[in-house]
């Protein structure tokens, strides 16, 4: 980081920011500063208020109280248009690109001034930006042809093209291979060297230690502290985030795998566009083991998981659960055989957004007593179950009778994990189960998966998090371009296979 004392003023200064959502105080008089040439990490538990704070800065929300200064001038940021005009760019977890247009055409949509040849106009400047920051991407490729990592580069390119001196990156490595993450870190370093300020929102403490100059930790809407990264440890940051010590390693006792619980043979599954997303996949999952399928999102993992739980019908091959053929069976039949499912798309497949929190906790067993009495649902039992689960899994809610759609993504994940893993199940299909969770919740979920394994369940862990795979897995496969590749449980071997398949 450049010497802050030589800079006349910070790029951004947020003073006393207050943001309420009904009775929920998301930001409680928060102060935050970002200096030129600084990478500033923003940490906190799910619901701590960090993304809300940055959404205020970017104009997606308006603060109820407080002031924002950009480059020394007090400003009002009423919309993203205002933010962009002030030199603020934000790259969200979900990208905002037009799939059927090329990269250059996506840029031309927002920035071209010429009506005659807008694509040619944007290409020259885009190529200069890519070269300067190491953000290589094919400008003539259609967005649908790009990997998620390449799409992220396009989003960063858009922000820099618009003249952003302040760049907010929200969980930027969640969709990247290890090599793509390395490329991102190098690009961020070049931005810092160019005097730009980068806000790096992440749950991964290793990334904070690697890429950030300073870190601000938030808890329950307030700032706990702002520290220089070189003067702090991961353990201290975790303790600041959750208010207790957090273990980063787990003792895994040896368990001898038992009978086959899940068998998949020569499975072929189509994606949403009719393409073959899963191509001839075969594996077995046994009692008392965690089988990890590592890989970057978009290589067929979602379609595979959906086929296993009855949400997508295979076109070829078979699936057996505890010896019973469930190929093409309904989700109800699969659940009835003791299969738990933690989906990647939480709001679409994990909960019913319009139902309240308590109702969502009984989605898998509302047909059974004591939830069901004859032909009616026992409302008191539903509320009781909801209260117990919310407390046990630390789901932050204003009321268990509020709609699930009002929860943050991390709290939806806690709700889903709690519901699925508190049931008596034989097989767990867990897709990125800790994605978006803070360090304390991540520790709890991983410990729960190990406990399920130790009790004799079979856990299929589908994850792009190498640390998670290496901490939990008894065996590892890598999914690349719809196929499975067996690998040793070694970080380098898994990373290579995730990015290249079978040495491709």
C-alpha cells in the first residue's frame, strides 16, 4: 500500500452510516475509509452488515443516516448511476452480462458513443485496460462461451472501462479455479500499484492475509475494529468475527467404509440448454465415508446433484439408493429413502421464499407426526421446530414468521443445512455447503458433515473449495467438463485437475 500520509484525503470516507430494514438494524453508525493504493478487506459473519454497507456506497441502498465522502467531497449516492459517475464500481457474485452478445458488444452496450461502429470503438480502450491489469479475455467470444472466471474478468473490465478508481469485489474467488484466483490476485495488485482502492469482501481468511493491506471486521451491524493485516493473525480475525475461538483443523477418526449407499453408473444428464452436462459418470458412495467431487462451478456438478435427488431426469444410466433404483424418481421418493440435499441455488431449491422461516424448517417431514395430526398441520409444532432450529444453527431472523425471502443468503444456507442435517438420513448430497458462510458457521457445518460420516451416513461433498475438500474427504474425484477424474487427495493434483481435466 502506498503511504497513506502522502495522500491528501481518502478515496472514500463513510461516517456514521445507519441502514435499517424494518426493525432490523443492518448498519449501526458505521465508519469506513479506503485510501488510494489500498486493498481493504471487509469481514464479518453472515448478516453482519458488510455487503449492506457496500451496497450503500454503490447506491443500491440509501442510508437512513450518515455521510459519504468521495475524494474529499461530500456526495449523495442515490443509484448505481451516481456511483459510477463518482468512479465507484462493484462486481457482484452474480454477473450482469448478456449471454448472447460478445464481450465487446457487452462493453458497447454501456460505453460506446459511436452509432456507426460501436464495437470497434470499445475494443481499443478495452485492450489497453486488459494489458495494463492482466485481465485477458477474448473480446470476440460470446459470453455464454466463457468460464465463470472469464465472465468475472469482463465485469472487472466493465468497471475499469467506466473509470472506476474505487472497486468493490464481493466474494470474488467463489467461482474461480485456484489458477484463476492467482490471476485475480495479480490483477488486484496492479490496481493497487496504479493507485486505485479495492474493497475485498470475503469469508476466506487466507485471502485476507494474502491480498489485503487493512481489514475491517464487522459484527451485528457494527465495526469491531480496523487493523493492518501485517499486524494480525487469522485466529485473531476469526475471534473478532464470531466472538469466540475458531478451530481451523478437525480430527478425523478412521472409519471403515461399509455397504454401498449410493451407486451411479454411466450417467448422462442434459443441461438447461439441451447440452450434455454430465457425460458417462460412474461412482459409488459407501456408509461412513465422505466422497468429494471437486471442481469449478459450471462443469456439470449442479446437473449431477439434481439428477441424484430427482430434480432432473437422466437420459441414460442409472442411480441406486440403498440398492433401490431411483433413476428418474420424484424428489419425494428420493427423500423417503433418507437422502438429504443441500443445493447450490439456495433460494430456488433450498427454501420456498414466500413461506415463513418456521414453515421452511418442516418441508421434508410435514407429513409425519408430530407436525401432522391426521389431515391437519400442527401449527404449534411447526413454530416449535422453527424456534429450535433457528437457535441451534444461529439463523439470524427478526421473527420465525417472516418470509424466508427476507433472510440473507448466508442465513438461508444455515436454515437449509440445519433442516437437512438434523434429520435421520442415510445419504447427504451437499453442494458447496459452506459457500457464503462466515468462519464460525463454516466450522459448524464441516463438523456436522464429519459427524454424519462417523454415524454411518454417506456424504457426497460437491465443492469448489480446496480447503474444504482436503479437510473432509476420504476420497476425491474432480469433475471437469461433465466427466469425473480420479485424483490423489493432494492440493496441487486437485488444482491441476480442476483447471485442466485429464492433463488437457
